[in-house]
C-alpha cells in the first residue's frame, strides 16, 4: 500500500461527484485525512490521502509466501 496525497480545486458538488466515482471503482479505495478549505480567489481546495487495496489471487499469495521463505 502506497499512500498518495491528492489535491483538487473545485466546488462542493465536484468533490461529491469525485467521492461517488471513487466509491464505484472495482477495488477498495480509502480516502482519509480529508480537508476542504476555501480558496482566496473563490472555490474550494480538497486535500486527502488515497490508499487502494486489491484482492490477491491464489498465485500471488503463493508467490509472496515463497518469497517470505527465501525463495525455497
């Protein structure tokens, strides 16, 4: 898992659409440390940390187990 800091400018409804689109992705995506601040020139800034997860298939689990044992 590699956390990514995401920053976007827009309106409140733009951020709601973004969150809805993220919720519809085929994998688990976590938005944490979410902050929305007003911009001096108008509009808003959204900043969040994004983390994604995915299911490992049996071959990937086996490869990780083999790697953890030193490749034997």
